[in-house]
């Protein structure tokens, strides 16, 4: 059984309510029907009811078991606006501003998750990552002890003896262009949680650089990763983590033993933390294409409640899979 099959099976064991703000988007409508048929999640589509049903009719999709909510006319719209106003009034938001913003399905959906009407949110088929994250950060906010949201990929590399039989978590590959040392430490912690919850792995985290344990001399980029490693060890004492490592020292036992002989993590890493978004994004795409790896993600990490972003080039199956991931995270 593939990892995604395992995640879907786990989602079925304890279904959660997942709100889909892009309720008139064709792939999302198809995905909602599949979620119900395969008992993966309890989807809620946001949008004008007649428009959503019109899309479904044109597609031959049955939404008879799917709840549709119009943010403009919903019974709880006024209550959500009042709560959003209380959350954001210190930032200069007025009650009228809140009412206007809550007409946007992304804001309304985020308030549903904030208020426990839904357990998670999936969007991004027709919206940017920034559009999806902005309302979520203003309402749901980040998890306790974490100040930064990051994006990881689960990488499954065929015929690979490294990591966990070829399975890895790469981060940050999607959100933060140049994280600080403190943010890198938090990204390491969030990525370890992704490995544990979604992959069933015991995370062994490696902080990557072009230097292994000072071999590259002194440079601000190396020093940042060194500080990040120490921050992570201090803030998360139960986390199995070390660095700085070059990629081969992190992955290959023989190289790890040679380059970092005092490390219990070198050569055994299954969670790779890249120093910046350039390295992370390039790294996962190279492995995906050259090693013919399966790349599952991006998986948004660090939110207090599950919010998952989609690629705008996503397929219907991608949306279903991301919803299943959202359910498992909510469990």
C-alpha cells in the first residue's frame, strides 16, 4: 500500500469536516464528490448555491450529500464578522471591514476552522499561496511555540537505501525565502511532526549547508545553520537533530561517519532542512525529476489547525489527497 493509500485509509477511520472555499472550481467540485463516495472527509463547498450546483450539473457530479454554504447569506456570517472584528480591531479593522472581508470564501472558510465549525481548510486551485495563508494567519494563527508557517514535501525515492527506505521530508520548499536561524529551528520541528504524523517515521533531522561541521570555514550562511541547530536542540530537547551537514554527510552512512564522526544523526537523516527557499525548492525538484521520486505536497506546517495549500496546476486526485492529509493532521 502506497503512503497516500495509507493516509486515505487513516482518514477514513475518523473523518473530519474539511471546508473547500473554491466551491465553483470544477476540480474542487469533482473532488468533493469523491471525498464523500470514498468516505475520506466531510466536505463543505463555499459559494452561491445555484452557481455551485450549476457547475456540478455541467460536470455530471452528484452533490446531494455535500453541504454548500454561501458566505454572503449564511446564518453565521454576522457572528463570524463580529469575531473577526474582535481578532483584528487592534490592526485597524472596523466592523464594516470585517463584514466585507467575510464575504470572501477564503476568509469565511478560515473563520469556520477558527470557530471549530470545520476541522481543516484546503484551497489554492485558483488562489495563490499568499491568498490562502493571509486569512488563515489572521484567524487560525500559528501553533504554540511556532511563529512561522513552512511548506514541506514528502519525497518517496524508488530503489533508495537512504532515509526511511527512500522516504524523506524536505523543507522549507514553498514559503520562506530566507528564514532566520530561529525560523529554521521551528521549521525543523514542524517538519519532524510532519514525518511522524503523516509518514509514521521516527524523524532524524539534518540541517543542511555547503559545509559539514565547519569544513567550509566561517561564513554567515554556515553560522546561521549552526545557530539554528543549537536553537532547535535547546527549544525542542526531544528532537533528534544535528548539523551542519552537506547532503552526502546527512544521507550516506559511510560519508557521515567520515565527515561527522561524533554525530549520531549523520548518515541517517530522513528529514532534510534546507538553509533557504532557493535550495529547498531546487533540491526537491531535482530529486523529483532526476530520481523519478514521488513528491507529495506542499504540506503547510506550523498552523494551529490544518490549512493546506494546493498547486494551481493540481488534479482532482491531488485535491482529494491533500484533503486526506488535512483530515489526518486534524485527527
